C-alpha cells in the first residue's frame, strides 16, 4: 500500500508540474487580452509567444545603411566650383578672414564682389569706377559690388602680405579681376576690364546661377 501511495503522489506532482506552465501562459494571455483585446483578436499574441525564444534572422532585422565618411577637406586646396570656371576658396583662407582684414567685406558680403588687383594709377581707378557705374546702371546693387587693391609697385609685397586672404587675391588675380561669391565660398577669374565685369554680372543675373536665385 505504501508503494501505491508513493506512485500516486509522484503522479500528482508530475501533473502539477505539467499544468503550471499552462497556467502561466493562460494568465499572461488573459492579462494581455484585458490590456488589448484587438491584439488578441488578431491572433498576434500566440504568434509572439511562439517566437519569443527564437533568435531573429537577418531577414527580420532592418539593416541600418552605412553612410560613407566624407573625405576631410585639405585646407589649402582649391576644388572645382559649382559653375564653369569657378574654384572653391581654400578653407585656410576662409578661416583667416576677420573684421580687421581689408578684404573682410569681399569674403563676408552677401553680394558677389568684383575684386580688381592692379597697379595704382588712372587705369585701375577707371576700371573700378566703370564697374561701379555698370552695377548702378543695370540696377544690380543688391546682388553685386566692386572693390580693389590698387598697389604701389614698390610696396606690392607689403600690401599683398597684410593678411592671408589679401595674399590669396593677389596670387590668384594680379592684373585681373577675382569674382568672389561668399555664399558659395567660390571665385572665378576674368579679364581686368569693366566690359568683362559687366558682361559677367549680366549673364549671372540672367541665368540665376551661382546662388543668385536662392
């Protein structure tokens, strides 16, 4: 009789052990139903319980796209600009511009500046005056301006070397005109004549290129 009771007790323990997980799942399901009946009705609860112990496959995981790193900009390099003939203003030059620099308004203005680098004298002064007149006559004062370095030939190195930005304009545009676009951080070089400057500004204004329509 003792053996029979022992077997019956073991059998009951096994039944209780088998029933316990079922009860836990039933309680979870009941609570989930109370919290969100629609979730239950859609049959998603049992699917989640079934997959709870599974590791997600690579098909189930959304792969985050890898964004390639942009190459670092060489602070002394010039690159092709956004329009034909334009080049980028080197980062080192842009960083060197400050309020005490004679080229401050050329590199920080909201306008495109026609910057003449030319020996001092009547010819250089006339070019600047004619460009200014062209800007006024074409009613383009809100988009373009003119500035210059009319240097003394004997003091050219000293005048050009007052700052990094000034030296840059001397190096790129001696006896020429630098057309500087601060908005794009770009410039292009044209002939040192008022006619060339006025033709360029009219063409840029008409096309809307180089950020003029932005």
